[in-house]
């Protein structure tokens, strides 16, 4: 990469931030397209977030990515947000247009793009089981509902969190059928209602951190899924989680979190550069980086 007097800067705000693959992915993309930009990590502590956001304007950065723990708290420091952000309440991308900062969340859009690219999945009238009720689930659930799924079953360790999410989004999208199970109820899957939910599902997605760095494995009755169902995990370290390994062992289609990582970055790249992202270059860069750290 050649840094010159005209090079523009993009970055990522997080705490911690050293684990992020975003610098690798974006710098590979800038290089591939000959774009005069560089992407660097910024370790931003919570107490400094407001000043760091001021720095985006003061230093005329193109924008930033935002990761844990700033995705929610950064919103109050921005000038504008995308409509979706107002509902899901978290930002992972900021675009600086002449000092005006607008926040977006590209996670769910990136997830859906990857699912479409790898498995041709169109959410319209599909039946989806969403495991988890945290920040990523909130974003992905919104996108599924906006794209017209027939039903969503939320499965979460803590029932109250899933119920609150179902009730909030159920009011916004009354056409979709919504059910809630705890993880334990779903794991034992007693009764005809639960068996019907899993037997009719087109897709089951893990949005929890279970399986991250090989810690834990979701013990869900994947053997009751139909042969056409897709099993998806947004965790990408390791690339094949125990959940996906079990799905593959049962002959089911498996979808890893790498695609979401790449495509959420690709959408951000397109917001910053207004150029189509070189997705294959970004995926290759991520895969190579993962090989060295796994
Ligand atoms: N592929 C990508 O690009 C991408 C993007 C974003 C995030 N991710 C990954 O997605 C995962 C979730 O991130 P997030 O930001 O949504 O996290 P979050 O907001 O903290 O939510 C965590 C979720 O995991 C559940 N959970 C945590 N530990 C559990 C356990 N031991 N047993 C059962 N459930 C457990 C929580 O259940 P409770 O409600 O019961 O606490 C909650 O539903 C992380 O691993 C992250 O790395 C991947």
C-alpha cells in the first residue's frame, strides 16, 4: 500500500480492537481496486467515545466501522442514522459527508446477502428459527421480518429477553407469526407444536456466542429438520463450529459466519467508496488471516 499526500483514512473504533479482521479485509479491497484509502484500528475507550467521534470530523476521515462495545452508545454522538438503526438501536458503520456523520448497520444486510449468495436463500414466506436474542439477533430479525418471512421462532437462554424482542417487533410486523422457546425447551423439543416448528423450518440460525473459539456447542435437535433446511452460524471463529459440523454430519446444508463478516464489510466499503466491493478479494484476505490466527 502506498500512502501519499492524497490518501484518505478509514478506521474501526472498538475496545478491544486488535482481534478485528476488518483492517485486513478493507485494505485488501482498497489495494485490489487501486483506491487511495487506508484502514486502521483505533482502540477507543468508552470514556473517550465522544471525542473520538469528533476526531472523525476533525481529521476528515471517510468514516469508521464500529464494534463492541460502542455499537449502541455511538448513536447519540452522530448527526443522522439510517431508518433501520432507529429500530435496531445499533450502528456498525459511520459515513462522514462533509462533516455530517450518518450511522448505518450493515450486519443484517450482509448476513442476508451472504445467505443469498451461498445458498440462494430468499426470506419471503420462509419459516426461520433464530437462536439468540442479543444485538445480532435484533438486527437479523428486523431484516427477516422486513423481507416478509412467514414465521420466526426465537430460541434464547433467557426467556424474558426473547419475549421482549418478539413483542417489540411483533407490533411492527404483525403479519409474521412469532413464537418463543427457551433453549432448554427447544433442546428437548417435547410436544407436537415444537416438533412442527423444527420439522417445517427452512432455516435455523445461531446468533449466540456459543461455539465461539470452540467454547460450547448448541445442543439442538437438528436431526428433526427437513433434508432441505439450512443450518447457519454467524460465529466465524472457527470457520466450522460444532453446530455446523453436526449439521454437515446429518447431510444438511451449512452456512458459516464468514460470509456475514465479508458482506457486512462489503456493504460498508460501498457506502464509503461508492464502488462495488471486490467480495472475493475480501473473502480470500479474511480466510488467509484466519489461517494464521487459528
Ligand atoms: N459473522 C459476523 O460478521 C458477526 C457479526 C456480529 C457478531 N458475530 C458473532 O455473533 C455472536 C453474538 O454477538 P452479539 O453481539 O449478538 O452478542 P450479544 O448481544 O452479547 O448476545 C449474545 C447472545 O448469546 C446468548 N448466549 C451467550 N452465552 C450463552 C450461553 N453460554 N448459552 C446460551 N446462550 C448464550 C445470549 O443469551 P442471553 O440473552 O440468555 O444472555 C444472547 O442471546 C458473537 O459470537 C459474535 O462474534 C458475528
